């Protein structure tokens, strides 16, 4: 037995030597990358063969972008999937991908953040691009996310107009998380402000799943919002279409998320805030090819934190269904133009007022929180200054929206 | 024809080897059929899997390092479990003990890292992990010795207690919870690899060997000597074989059980210290199921110290190799890789069964009156 | 012609792994006869009968019942064919009444417990002359009652062919007589009975014919009336055997080990040994007789220090040893070799080698943290040589050895320790005749060396031949100590059942207390 073991050990070491000697520089990037030579790596939180949900959305985005660029997704794409948010596992996945000679690695889950940062330092010849994160460097490491709040604001308008039509001011929101993540807080706030633009008397009730995916409770929470809080429109920040289906069953309406959920609940669904991940992935891949070497990637992108919105087409709302109230189309179109043109944005000291005929007017008004913030593990710590942005003031910083927004706006209640 | 199962006495070694090799071959064949069904070239896949993707890999040295990082906790946990199993103390609590060790390691690293010299902190991390895991195992041993409780059930249940404690600590962002990163808004585990980490020794080319690997080999040697040569090891064998005999020979069975289980759990704690001390961060999936896999390894290795090294090495090849291979083939996701692993392990366990038992076919003569 | 036979076995072969338990066996059982199936332990008797009762299936060969060829796949098949077996280990539900146990196993028991089940059972009992209360729960029954119940069970299912596996092993002499009366009655009713045994006396008494197996092979079948014990033994063993056991006369020493009014509890907390007094002198063998489970195990364990003594005194060479740990008792020279039913449960570690088993008692004496296997190997070699242990090597696990060799290893180790008191329980259980005699020789040699031996045994014939005195236990109480050469089996049987109490036979001296007791010294030591 000892001999066998020694033999195995020796073999492993010899193999190691041979392999080490084979090539010199790790992940060497030849000059003049093209769509035909670029190798893409991806690290997924769930299976690459998923047919719905978060990983599916990213995988579809990456493959769509590659096809747009005329790349071969079988030979040029390498994926390590089902990687938990655990540093050594992520680093091992990076090693596997770098071992396959990839030029750019997309990590899609927030928890990969530290590992991505470390790997970017270790492999300066490979580009690291981290979704939903906030870390980056000046050369080969960026992060990317989208202004989902803009799309949610538009969906909010549809919901607000519907609530007016229904004569029911109660709107529900099934949330994966609330104030513990800036992503979820900004989503809720964007939606709430959209609703209030159409229906200033609306009240938004939020139920916290405390979980990114939980089909059973997604349904149960929607039902509770409908039954106990008399909500007439249900919005959601969670993976499945269960809240929409629950709304249809109860005969109320809803706004979906991630993809057009009209097929899931044709009688209830209004419109959904959606992501077009391929927009970023294509941008990033094109930048990688243009940069030639990894160290020029961030410079080529122009920023180390890609934050695309309606303007880039990175986020949007799905086509409005027949369930929408009259003039929803007109109002959303007008607001979309305001945002794309850069004339106005959601978290500013200027509020929009949407009339029943769909016309949009601007009015200076302070952006106020509902009086509480999330701090030190406690969800309800009173805020000293309820006024977040003074009337007429400029938008809050992007860093707040992506990183530190830990409050909900006035009119929102967590239940 | 009917069949029944008969216990085998001593099968020659070569036949055993043949059976195991045959089982692996059968599993691979089955896997090949499945791979073909989803349109993957099985030879290319297996090639990638068994070479761990090192062929043509510019950073093969990393592969070895990662592979060894997987191997170290598994070997040590399996070795530790073999101590308890030798005594017929069915310690199913490797997971729980590992978690307790991991927590203790992280606490020491975060509180003392950078305060005391690295070497001192590393030693304290190991000691803390060993004591924490050891006590966690000792609870069950003490209950068994004192009240005759069933250790299988208790160690199993304590796994979940430990797991939920860890999950709670990893997800609860409150000021007192120093295990989480205070600078992050979300609950992110505090990383301490900048302050304290087990060193690696540069060996060949860019490959550096984590010192834990050397420790584990040394520990394996010590355990071998401990079980085979020492009085305490002898006592473990006798207690495991027949507690009545041990008592009759004047052995204090209670204390021997306590001592051995403590030692077993301590070593699992040490495995956790090696793991956490090498990655520099805690997480809810820190055990990577070594507490479970270790049971299979110890069983397949028939509690033989060196066989544990060999079996662990092969299980890790399977585990690591299938992840690596899955990266290259679009159709294969890690679920498929896991399934293939499962098939191989299952068939090897079946082969293991056939080294201990055999099936006899019975010819039945004449007419059948009773229809049994 | 074939109608004459209830059962015909021809060419039956059965192997377990590489061990052939039955090889090409032919055996016929006539209608309405008692056939004794005789053979040493391991000769394949039980295996053969298990094939008749459907527990095993033969690898080859045919079975005919009443002339018709059948195959028996399960005990249910056997039941349907009218074959019933009473096993050595009873298969009864403890918390059920006798009648419920019978009812439960019936082919068509139905869903509901019928009220007349008690009456039905009583009718069967009456017919064959059994004495049993149908309402009594099994857990309250004596061993003989349980056996009776098993036989009634088999009869009530309509079995015409009844197999009894070593039925007398658990019975007293008187109970055996009762059983035989019942068996004869069953025979008269037309039942065929096969009785498995290795006790020659019983064979001669009860059977019409004797079939003999040896090492898995069929030897012959003879009419009981035309043979004798010596001839049967030769067939059974395969050569001439001297059936006499030596009892060397020795000069006895002062009492080595004395017990006075000792009470010991069983695992369940009941009183297992109740006020027992006896003593052992150097150079004598004191037998302990009693029905199984009447306190022998607890007594042995208590002497070895493994079980607390609730009350009373235990004096070794004048020193009180009550409450001392096992190791200290060992060091005083009191050795125990106790072989429980599974033979390897105490005294040996079955998976360990002979060498390791040799080390069991003295491994701690080696200096430093390591075990001295050199010494163990030397000891193992010596025991193998001196006691003629058959083994491939000193490193062979003990469980691979045959029963006799296991006993030799165990006794060899105990003797090597140079004890002055040797406690040995059932040392020949499961051994063939040759091995048994080898063990008797070893014990006698120890006796000649002045060792005091406590011999807990089963076979009264052997005890009467080997022991100097016999102490009889009944339900944890001493029924008296008798001189082995003066007593009779009947007297011992009566004492074992508690019908005869000889404790106060001699008015000048209560049983179990030595005239030259060292007890007084001991007591002073204890008090001082």
C-alpha cells in the first residue's frame, strides 16, 4: 500500500513538472484578439442548464451576445456552474477557466466579489467582470449592474394608473429582500415612486421573503398581500411568476420581473421590469477585443463600474398587456424619453405628475424616506433626516443606489 | 433458479482489486453511454477528467494546489473517523465537528491575527479547532458512556445543530458578529487571509506545497503507528472487537471511548483548521461534505491508514476532475458530473459488498409443490 | 415401497462458501418412528434439518415427503407439507400468552382473536399429556415450558413430522423424562420424530433408529436395539475413543477462594445470586451445575470483578477482594475464561490475532507507550506448541479458528498467567469429543499443579466424572455441594429444579463453609 501511494504521489508531481514546463506565462493574451479567438469564461451560481431564473437569464445573455458577435458558444465559452459563494471554490473555478485559456471571466453572483478581486490581481492577463458587485481596479477588473430602478419606475406607472382605475390605493410588493440590500431597496423605491407619480394616494405594502428564490412563499406572500392588505396590484422582486399567478387567481393585477410574465398570467399581468443582459455582455466582449490586452480593458470600457439603464437598453419594461389602464402606454413612453434624454431621473428632488390622460408634468418636491433605515442588523432604526434629497435637488449618487440605499421612500410600508 | 447471499471468507487481494477496477470500469461505461446520449465524446471527457484538465494547461500548478487543498481535509477527516470506527463508535458527526473546528479557527484568526506572530496564531487556531471539535464529539461519547445513548443518532443530530449555528452566524449582520466583514453592507464573511494563513513552500516551477499536506502525511504516519504499535491503539482494537473482553482484561472501557472519540473529533477539528486556515475565510458550505464523504472513504479503505490516503486521492480526482471536465463541455453541467460521481461510488460500494459476500444461484430439481 | 417412508433425502449437498456442511446425504425416516440424528458439533445435523424446515435450500439433491418429490422454499412450505421444527433458540413472542403464540403462527389465523383459542390449545395439551397453562405469558415461563409450547405450536399446525434440535440441552433430568414420555405418545399417534442430539445416553433411551453424520457426511443408520454407545461413538468420531475421564486424586490445600453469603444482581436488576457460600481449595475441581441462566454468568463475572457484589464477602487467600477492579483481581492470580453462547464474547477479541489475544491481560506491563508484540508472539507460539493449537500462524484472527482451538487459545493464555484460581465456564461447549478430552486434560494438569478450578458445566455425566465436588445452583441459591463420585444424575436433577435441598444435610457443617476457613483472618483484615 505504501508503495502504491508513493507511486501515485510521484506521478502527480511528475505530471506537475511536465505541465509547468509546457508553457510559460499564465493566461497569455496574444495581441490582436478577434471575435474568433476570444475565449469567454463564466462562473454561475446555479446550473448552466437551468430553464428559468437568474443563472438562466445571464447564460442566455452571454450566449446571445456571443451569437451576435458571430462566436462559437461550444468552443469559445467555458463555464463552471453551481459554484457557491465561497472564496476558495470561486478561486478554484477561476483557475479552471484560466487553465482553459479564457480571456475574460464573468462572475454573476454578488458573493464572488472578494474572490474576483483577488483573482484579478493574480491573473493580470485575464479580464474579470463581476455582476452586481462594487469592487474594481484600474486595469482588468470591473463590475456591472443595471438601473433596474428605472424600469421599475415605468412598471410603477402602469401599476399606479391601474390602481386609479380600480379605485384601490393598495399596491403589494413581494420582495426577495428589502433594506438589507441596496439593490432591493432601490427597486422597491423606484417602483413606489412610479406608482405615486400616477396615484399620489397609493400605499405600497412590501413583504420580505428574505430569500432570492422561494417559490412556495412567493405565492403565499402574494396571497397574503391580496387577502390581508386588500392589494389590487402585486409587483415582485423574485425569480418565479408565482406572485403573478396568485394575482390572476385572485382576480387582481400585477407587474412581473426578469422576463415578460404575460404568458404566465395573461389576465393579471400588466408589464414587467426586464433585463437585457446581452447588452452588457456584448459591450464587454467588444471592449475586450478592442482592448487587445487585459490591462487596457477598464480604459476601453471608459469606467470600472458599468451601470447601464434604459438609455443603453440594458433594462426595460416588457410590452404592455391588454390589462393596462388607458393611456399607460402614452405615460410610459413620455417618461422613458425623459430618462433616456437625461433630462430627469428617479431619485431626484423633482417629481413627475402623471395625469389620467397620460400627460407628464415635473414638479420640485423633496425625496423623503418613510422615516426608518436599516442599520446594524436592525431593520427599523429611525432616520434623523427624513429628507433624502431637497426639493429641486440633483439625483442621489450612483454609489448610493448600488451600495448604501438602506431606506424605503415615504408611502412604503414593510409588513 | 433462485439466489441467495453467502458471506465470503478472505478473497485474494488480486481478486479484490479486479472487482474494484471492474466496478469503476462498469461505472465509466455507463457514464459513457449517458455522455453519448447528450452528445459528448466520452473519451475526450474522461481524458479531461482523469488528467484534471492539466494537459495543455498553462497553470497546471494551480490545479495541483487546488486538488491538494481538496484532499487535505478529506484525508484527515477520514483518518479521524477511522479511529472512532475501529472502536465501533459510529461517529456520523464529522460535519458538525468540522464546523465547530472551523468556527473556532475563524474566531482565533480574526481576534488574534495580526496581534500575535503568525506562527503563534496558526498554532492557536489549530488548538482551538481541536478543542472545539473535540468537545463537540466528547459530548456524544460522554452520553454514550454514561447513559448508553446511541451515538449514531446523536452525532447525526448535532451535525444540524452546528450547521444552523454556522448559518446563523454567517447571515446575521449585527455589531457583535465579528465573523462578518464590518465594512460590507451585506452579510459577507470576514476574510483574514491577509493576516494569517498556512504558508506554502515553493517547490518546482510555480508549484508551492501547502504545509498542511506535509502535516497530514505526518499525521497519517503517527496514526498508523498509534493504531498498530501503541497500547492505546491496542485498546481501541480490543474495545472495538469486544467491549466485554476489554472490560475483562481490566481496560477502563468508558475512558477509552472518551479518549478515542475526543481524539477522533480533535483531528476533524484540525482538518477544519487546515481548511479554514488555508482559505482564510469561513462560509456556510465550508465542510464540502467531508464529514459524509469521509465515512465512505474510511469504509472503502477498510479503516487502513494508507488505503485511506489512496481512496481519498481517487475520490478527489473524481470530484475535482468532473468539475474541470464539465467546464469544457457545454452539455455537461455539474449536476451531471455529480451524478457520474455517484454512479462510480455506488458501483465501487457494490464491488465492496461482493468482496465480503457472494451470490449463489441455486438449481431447483423436480416439481414444485410449495410455491415459496 | 416408498410409502413406508415419511421422508426420504437423497444426495443432499449444501455448502456455505467453501465449507461443505452437507455432502451427498441420504436419509430416510419411517412413518411413526423416533429417529435420532447423531453427530458431533459441526457434523451438519442442524443444517440438514434446516433444509427440511425450509430455512435453507439444498444446492443439490432431492427431498421426498410421503413418497412425493418436493422442494421446500420457506418454513411456510414446510408447514404445508406437515413438517415442523422446534429450534434450539425458541421463536416465541415474550409478551403474548401461550395460546396467542400458537394462534399467531397459524396458516389462516384470520383477523380476529377467537375466544376458543384457549380451549383448543388445552385439547391438544391433554391429548399428548402436556402440562401447560394456555393463559400464561411466555415471559413468565420456565425454559421447559417454552419448549413444551414450541412443540404444541408445531402439533397444532398439523405437523406429522416433527424435528427437535437438541431438545434436552436446556432440560433437567426429570424434565427430560417428561419430554420423552410425550415423544413416545406422539409416536403412538403416528407422528414421525427426528431428534437431533449428541448425547449417547438419550439416543439409546428414546430412539428406534440412529442415523449418524460425521463432518457433513452420512455414515450409517442402525437400529438402536442392535448397537451400543461405544459403537455409536466410533461411528460419530471415526475412530476408537476412550470415554473415561480422569479424576486424579490430589493433596488439597487450604481454601484459596471463599465466598460467604454473596448476593449479586443481574443486568435487569433482579437478584441473580442470592446468599451463596462456597470455597475452592487448591488441587480440586469444583463443578457448578444448574439450569441455564440460574446465576452462573453473574457469579463468574463477580469473581472476576466485572460485576459488583451487592452483599457478602469474597476472600482470596485470606484477603477481602470485594470491590477490587478486574486488573487487581487478575494480578492476584484469579483467572477467568468464560465462554458465553457466542463463544467469543468475553475473554477473547475475535478479530484480533492469536498474538494480540495473548497480550490481552499483560499488554500494559510493557514499558513505554508501545505494545510488546514480540512477547505476545512468543507466548502465542508456546501455547500453540504446548496445547497443539491448529492454526496457520500466530497472526491468524481468532475467529478463523475452530471451536476447540479457540478454547485452547483462551485456556492457554489463562494458564500462562500462572493462576492459582481458574474459573472456567462451558469450556467444551460446541467442541467435538477429541477437543473436549484435550480440554479436560489441560484442566487436570492445572489441578495437579495445585490450582483451584471452578468448572461451570452443562453435561452432568462429564461433571460427575471430572469434578471432585459439585455445587448445584437453583435460581441463584445453593442447593448443596455434593461429592461427585457419590452423587447420581437424578439427585443432581432434583437439586437443579429446587426439589431437593441438601444445604443442611450435615448438621455440624453448613454447606459451602470450609472447616479450616481463612475467613476469620480476612474479616479482621477488612475491619482493620
